[in-house]
C-alpha cells in the first residue's frame, strides 16, 4: 500500500484498540446487522400504529394558567361562559341586509336559550354597527357570532360542531357567510396543513440531500446509501412515536413533525457524509473494501458517537423548562437524535462494508492505479511528495498568527453586527396569523378584522368580585367607558351596553357580588402588541377602579390574549434555564471528548455568537422587512437548542480531527492537514443540513418559515464562518494552551511527519 506508517507515541491506546475492535466486529457481522435493521423497520411499519394525527400538541400549554382558572370560575358564577375560541363570521364589504343581521342576533339568542337543535351550547351575535365592539370599520357590513361549544371535546370536534352549525343555519347569499375562525379552528387548520405537506417536505428534502451527497462524492451510488440509512432512521423514530407517548409520556407533537423529520434527515445525512468520507479516504489509501470499512468505522464512529450524544444532550436540556411543551418535547427530540445516531454507528458502516466497493468503484480503481505507479517510481519519497497537495493560501493564513488575528476580528465584528437585531425580538402565539392567505380560517379572521377590529375574534374577559361591586350600574358603565379609553382598547362591553347580553344575565351577578366586562383590543389578540397592551391595562386597573368608585375588588383576566401573555412570560423565563442547561451539556461533552477546559470554552462562545447572529437576521427579516408583529414563541428556543448542539457536533468533527493528528505532529502541521479535510466534509454536511432545515419553509405556516430560515442561516454561518474561519484562527492564536490541562498539543511530534498531502487513516487509529 502507498500509505506510510505513522508512528504513534507509546503504542496504541486502549480507546484506539477498542474502536479498532468495534470496526472489526461491525464488518464481521455486517449481514446480520443490516438484516436486523431492515426487519426492525418493517416490523415498526407492520406492527405499530401509524403516527397519530392530533390537533397539535400545543393545545395543552398553559393548562394550569390563572387566566383559564378565572375563565372557569366566571362560567361557574354566571352559569355560562363569556369567552369563546370559535367564531362564525358573516361579511359583505358592500353592506349586509338589516334583516340578515337581525336574524343572526335572534338565532344566537335562540341557541343560548336551547330553542335551536344543535351541538353548539350557546351563541352571542354582534353586528358591526355595535360601536361598543370596535365596530363600524366598514359600516354595517358584518356579523360576528361567538359560538360556545363543548370544551371537553377535541379541537377537531369543536371545529366540526361549529362548521356544521354555520352550514345549516346560513344557507342564503344574503347571509354573507365567510367561515369559522378563532384559536381553536386555527389549531386544527395548522395541523391539517402540516399533515398535507409533511410528505412533500420529506420527499423534496430527500431529493435535495441525495443531490448534495452525489455531487460531494461524485457517485450516483453514494446517495442511495444515505437514502437507505435516512429512511431507516425516520421509519423507526416516527413509528415508535406512539408507544413513546403511551409508555413514557414522551411527546412528538404532530404539528412539529416536519421539524423532527428535518432534524433526522439532516443529522443522519451528516453522519453518512462523515462515514462515506472515511470509506473513500481508506480506499484511496489502497485498502480493500472490508479493511477500508473497518478503518472508516474505527476512525469515524467515536466522533459520530460523541457528536450524537452531544446533540441529544443539548436537546434534552429542554426538560429544565417549566413549560409543559418543552419538557415533553425535549426528550422526544433527544430520542430522535439517538435513534438516528444508532442507525449511523451500526447499520451504516455494516452497509458500507457490503456495498462500499460498488459505491466507490472508481475510487478503488484509482487507488490501485496509484499504488501500481508508486511501485514503479524511482523513489518512494519522491512519489509521496508528488502526490502531496500543498495547503491552500487560506489554510496557511489561518495558521499564521497575524492573519488569524485579522480573521478573528472580521468574523467577530460581522457576526456581532448581525446579532444586534436580537434586541428587537418580540414573541407571540399568532395561531390565526400563522395561516397562509386563502385558508378559510384566515380569510374569516380577515373579514372580521375588516368589519370590526382584529381583536374581535378573541376578546378579553375582565372579572370583578367583591362586596357591592355589582350594585351600581352607573359606576359600572363609567368604569367601562374608562376602560374603552385605554391605549390598545377598541371597545368594551359593559353592563347596559348590549341589551341581548343583559337579557341573558351574562354580565352582572348581584347575588355572587360579581360583574364581568368584555374588552376588545385593536390588534391581533395573540401577537406581541396585544399582549403588551393587556399588560399595560392590567397595571392600570387598580387606578381605574379606584377613580371610578369601585374600590379594590378581586380582578381576574381571561381569554386568549391573557393566556398568550402568560405563556410568553413563562417561556421567556425558561430561556435562561434552557440556555444554561444546553450550554453545560454541550460543554461537558466537549470537555470529555477533547480532554481540555480551554478549547471547549471558546468553541462554545463561537457557537453562541453564530446563534445570536442567526436570530438577529431572523428578526431583521420577519419583523423588519416583512413587517410581522413578532416571532412565534417557540422558534427562538428550538433554534437556540438545535444550533448550539449542532455547532458542538461540528466542533467535535473539526477540532477532533486536529486533536487526532496532533498526536504525531505539531499543532500547526496538524491544522495544515486536518482543517482542509474536516472543512470539506463539514461543508458538504452543513449544506445538506441547511437544505433539510431550510425546506421546512415548504410548510406554508409562519412558524416553519421562521424556524427554517433561522436554522438554515445558523448552520451556514456555522459552517462557512465559524468552523471554516473563526475556530481555526482562534486555535492558532491560543495555540497549544487550547489543550490545557492535557499536554497533548504540547507533546513532541514525530520528526519527518509530512505537513502536506492526505492523512493516512492509520494516523487516526
């Protein structure tokens, strides 16, 4: 063989012997391993129930919130709720017939009094001529009917009951029926969109990563290996989603399934690229198929194992959150990563041991030709020198202190500038606003906003309880008028303002010393602006009550905006806990793998800087350029955890390669060889992962576009700026101290070890 043996100090270590033995075992049992995984995947498809469609998994967040408790108490006091999350919209921009508006009001009263045969429990209809509801935007053009459905049924059933009522009651053109809207129908619409698009995302993403793998390895067979490995990982993970939920309370929400698929496709493709690179390099060194597979397995598996554990540990850090969404979703993400990693370290090398010669047929032929030419050469040293590739100008610049310092300065300044917009980050829920134009739920919400104001779909309930608070209707009316003058408030329903509600005794309960108001905000009820206005109103309420002679009753707020504010506040509080836990998990894995305290610190600092830049660019695009009110609340958290973990993933592969080579070379020589090799593999892997995440934008929902952009940009910044430029430059500037307290980077290197040319696989062993 053409590869020259590289002496390893103090013989082969225990870990090297272990992984060499592992590679030999996988190659020996290759057929058994492949058959076992195939049988397992088929068993998952045949025996386990398919991934269960649900309204999402986000509907349980905030289940214990004070606003929901207030809503329930209000219903108990008055015998009827005032908050509805389902609304029926009638709208004609040219004006509705008065008779149609009157019929809507009468119909709602009949439903509430039980005179209408329907599954809807009650209804309140409001024409747009009612100024108290923020109406009059387009004149008498609209009627909005809040429908009260059984809250104990699923979101699908609630939406179905509302739609069936609307389709049965509104049959004439004069009714100007637009559709059903509200937070509950919006959640159902989101889940249906995800279900209809997830397979499109899967297929397009698979085609994209296969193309990237084919171009990277110049082989039409290599993508097939990646396809089989990716397919196995996705089938097993999604197939196991139901038993994980039933037996371990581990949730993979249906409406976040595309994220799970994108993550699995991305990391499995990444690890495929690492193994394929190792196999190709071993074949180029002149080894046969089985020996090349053994060496690639021994050299790559420990890196993939630690990288996978790092990503899993980082995503599992979500369990420290107080939000039920994150605590349940974190383990689901972690188990998905672990499943993909397990496929990669067992099934993939076994498959390569069987098919590697076919996949890299041209590479093997070239290696044999090179070996024959090497034997015919006059001098082996001359032959080695001829085949060596000199480091590029950029690689040499990265390993010189002066140019490295300049590169660090430019990278840090550029990333910091991109991160500045993070200061303007605003988060909300925006269930209805996340829907694409043309969706019936979104169109109904738009029609309601045109006829009234955006907040009419989900108003806020204000409940007052206290001795004598319900005794003076004039004081209550004055207080309602004062509420209506507050910033962000479009209208208020107070006792005496809407006769239909007074007739039903829905606002005042003298025997219970309770009264309630309906506050309609002038902005989207689940977005940051509405949440901020409600927070301001909450702070002003004690003063308003005192000034209007109502004293200091017990005050409770209920409704979607109040719930959204609580969720945003809780998740914002989770940010610090999640960030610290994720950073500690990633730091621990880097310290254990590199056996150093210094390098992991600045490696993580680089990842944090890239993360901040990606979030800053996301805010700049969606809030600045596109004019959105805010970013979906879970997007920054998911992006932070995944980008930090995946950044450490690439750290392990890139710096790990330099650490391996530094056993027998100086640090600079190790970088001259290792940086170009790892950069090529990481670039291909990063492009595949960025494509996988970026294609989340094929799901026409606002959160997926935000998340897809943030993750894709973050990965590309990590690959092309942090890993390719910033980290090598910092390694040059810090020097051998990077390995402290280990002396690995300070150890004498083997004299005569080449600083150019390909890295023999033996060096990694």
